[in-house]
């Protein structure tokens, strides 16, 4: 079905209309975040995990200029393996659509398209945030401003530790983006379970998260509820290794004059190589945990409704 300039799969459309649980999933994790063939395996496995819990998965991307909510397995494979697939944030989607390009969608773009299709919950790996040195560069992810205007629930393992976590938390407060830790008041740092920064509130169950979102909606608050779900401590990157590699990555970026939108991919690639791929394993573990929690929240929302 086509709506709001979207192609919405029949399965997703039917589930939304019937009030059954649906979970939005991003596409950049398999178009730009993971190498092949692991990217395809992780994407398809995530969908199967969601279905096994009785939830409809809605992986979101752009195929030949068509923003699509509910990619088919063939479309997921195509976006994972094709050259020339771009990375599209929300501002890029109209350009990508008009040029009939294919794209993986970032958190900002995925959340916006999910909301247009009537979805309420979205699981991702890590959020974008405020970059180090933003006091001079004003470099801040579009994720933050976009989520501040959408009444979604987004599950992530915090923001990637390559970013400025204290400044990001300050911006989240300024933008009225509520953050709750899932069974913790330690704010996670993606690769590590505890970034060293605290949260004011924790939640103990998907039901509690659904109730908070329900009250938010009743009060007419239109910003996203962020659920910070840390990776299991037994799965996280060794803290000493993480801190050492991150320091070296930041120094290398400065020495090579890497800046702007090139900074994040440079640092993540450095982390992968310097940890012999261990950071990728953590990335996958983070995503699996967030997908499962997101699916359970979708169930709780459907039951509350």
C-alpha cells in the first residue's frame, strides 16, 4: 500500500490497522554498519526474532526512490549487497526519492517514516548525538532534533562512546527527550554497559515503558521516549581495551585531519580494526538485545491499547 509517499507492506499495514504489535527496524546497520555477509544474516535474523515473539517486523529503507516500511527479504538482501546504496538521514530522503536512489535510513529518517506509517516503537543500535568538539564545530546528529518532534519509543544502547556523552545528555534534556534506563540508572555507552554517567530514572518492564508512553500521549507531549538498554556486561567490550582504542582512534582522526561527517565512520572503522573485529561482535549483541526489548514493548503497547 502507498501512503504519505510511502510503500507500506501489506503485513505492516494489516498489523497497524488491527492494533497488533509492530516494531520498526533501521536499515543502515546492514547497508553501512556491518560487512557482508554478516549484514544480511543479522538483518534477517532480527526479523525472525521479532516474528518469533508474535510481533510484525517493519524494516525501513528506500528502494529505487520509494521510502518503504516493511522491506521484503529480497529487498533487504538487495540493499545489503548493492553498490551505490547511500546513507540517508531525514533531510536526504526527499533528494534520494526524487533521484530514485536506494538508501539505508538513519535513526532520524527511520523514526520519521515509521511514525508516518503509524508505528510507535523503533529499535536501533546506538543513537547519534553531540560530537566531541561541538562547542566549536556545532556538530550534532540530526537524530536528536528529529526525535524531539516525534511521539515514538526508541530503544538503543545509548549513544556511541566515540561521541561526547555528557553534552549529548545535556542536549536531550534541553530538547525534552526523556531517557529511562532499562533496569539500570547507568547510562550505557554502546560498546560498554556503563558510560560513567547516571540517569535519573530506571524502568523494570516493557509494561512500565508502555504506561509512561501512554501518559506522555495523554498529556500531548510529542517527543520521543528514549529507552537506554545496556549490552550485557559479559558481552561488552573490555573497558581497558575500549578506552585505549578510543584514545588512539581520536588521536589518529586529529592527526589525519578527519572532521565533519567523515569522523564517525573513521572512528568506528578504527575501533573495528584495532579490536580485531571484537567491536563488531558487540555491535551485533547490542542490536539483538534492543530488538528483543523493542518487540516486547510493542506487545505491551498493544495490550495496553
